[in-house]
C-alpha cells in the first residue's frame, strides 16, 4: 500500500511539475503576446494619424484654416499658440482637442480617441505658430484587444488543464509497467529466485530497467544455487571425518578389547587433520572471496618451485625442474607457496611417475606451469576442476585424494593476484596447469 502511494506521489508530482511549468510559460507568453499586439495596433493607428496630420498641415499652410472647416467624418481642429480653436471639422465642433507633444489616448464622449498634433508655421491664417490636432477613434482597435485578452484568459487555463490531464494519463501509462515490475519483485523471495520481472515490449528505459533487474536476479539465483551447493558439499565433507571419529569411538566403547587406544588415537588424529585441512581451506576461500589483502612483498616464484620439486623428489617422484627460470611477482609469499603446494599435491596424486614444473618471466608476466603424466582431464571438464568440492574421479579413494578445494584455492589465489588459472593437456597426455601472473615491477 505504501509503495502504491509512493508511485501515486511520483505521478502527482510529475503532473504538478509539468502543469506549473506549462502554466507559467503560457501565462508569460500570453502577456507578452498581448502587449506586443497592443503596441503594434496602437503604433499602426499612430502612424495613420501622424500621416493625416502632416497632410492637413500642408493644406492649412497653403489654403488657410478653412481647409479644415469643410472636413466631414474626421476629428480635426486647428488651434493657435494660446489654445484657441481657430477652425474645426464638422465632427469636432464643440469638442476640446488639446495639442499633445506625443500621441495620447483620451476619452471624448465615452469614446477612446488617439490624439496627434503637428505644428503649423506662421501663416495659413493661424496668426502665428499653431497646431493641427487630429483625433483617430480607436474603439474598434481596443475592442479587438479586449477580445484577444478574453480569449487568452480563457485559452490559457484550458490548455493548462489539457496538459495536466494529458500528463496524468501519459505518466500513468508510463508507470504501469513499473507497477507490474514492483508487484513481481515484491513476490520474489529467496525460495523463488527463479521468477523474473515482465519486460515491456517498448525499447525504453523501463524495458532496460526490467532487463537489468532480470540480469541481477539471474546473478542472485546463480549465487544462491552455488551457496546451497557449497553448504551441501561442505556439510558432506565435514560429516565424513566426524562420522569416522564417532564410529571408532562408539566401537571402542562397545568393544574395548577389539579397538586399542593407540588405533583409536591414530584414527582421531588422522581424521582431525583432515577436518582441520577442510576448515582451513574453507576459511582461506572465504578470505579470498571477500578480497582480504595481505602484506605485499616481492616473491621469488622460482625459489618456491625449486622447494616443491625437492619435496616431491623426496616422495620418490621423478620431477623435471629444468624449466624453472627466474620469475618474481608482487604479492603474498604465503599464498603463492600455498598455490604451488596445491598444484604439486594435485599433480603427485594423479601422476603415473613424472611431474614437470616450470617458471618463466616474459613481457611483464610470470607463467607458472605444473604438469603430470596422469590420465589427464577431459576438455569438457576443464572449467569445473576449479569449482569447490569437484572431484572428477569419484572412484578415487579419499585417503589419496583431497577435499576438492585445492584447485578452487589455486584459482582464488591467482585471481587475487591479478592473474588467471587454466588447464590443458600436458606433453605426456596428462594435465597441465598454467598460472599467468603479473610480474613484479
């Protein structure tokens, strides 16, 4: 309900804002239009009056004031310097048309008249300097202006009302897809992340928003699925050593003479180490996922590789270390050692008898490879080996195999150092893991 009021508020605010802007613009435009029209109408009347006044001045100067007396249907008077009317047209008899310096509108017998006066030089029967005063009735012009003002006063509110109604309708239609999206999102929970919001057929910003939200829901769905799978796998991995410890303890309690304390201690110790390894690996993956930073230092990857080669030889494996060359990266020495240890342990579990380790630095990159002569990894499975708790050979004994976290840690460490991890086929048909990392500057 609150969301509905919120959308209604957006619609109302949008309509009100648009209406205010249009109303102000129309009002200012109407006022400006009226005054411009009024100025043009009065200016036209003034020019006509001034032209007629100049004509009458010429007639008075040549024919005398009697040139005005015979005029009909005009408001014209000739006055001397003292303001005395010397001659007047028939319609101006008995009126007072005062000389004016600038055109002016006066009321004569309830009629609006525009007065214009022109000076008359000495002569023409004026007895000295005088003025010809011409009056032009402008009732029609003022009535036209009044009609325009009324039309504008009526049209502006009508247009504003139409704009408000149109904006309200258009905004409502524009927000309707958003309302559908909101209702769908409101019903999406952690248990129903497979649902998606409807995408409008229009190719506008709202459709882009819907597609973006669906992409976000896809990511959340994948993340939730991965989290559920991770919890399930982690629970399984942790349950196995705990179950082994419990079974041996229960057996020792039920049959004290069958299971010795030493045997029980060995089992508990071995499973405890396995359990500790799983927990440590999970904690390391969590820290890598969170982007936890460690003190950066210059790490000699070739030294770490030589140490791992020596360790594997001590286990009776044939290790080719001839490809180990000088290579240095900037990062955590502990994590880089962990990366090499995991790769070498993985190779030692799968190798038939030969392992090769190489390091080289070229073009600002360090390339580290560890390969074996084992059965290799199918091309379709090479991306999955870096996922958590993935074991491609389910028949492999748990004692010999790991927890399925080693290669996930390798990829996490490589990514944390700005590098990449990949796997392909080795020279002997086994697996070759290649780490590409930025070289130390």
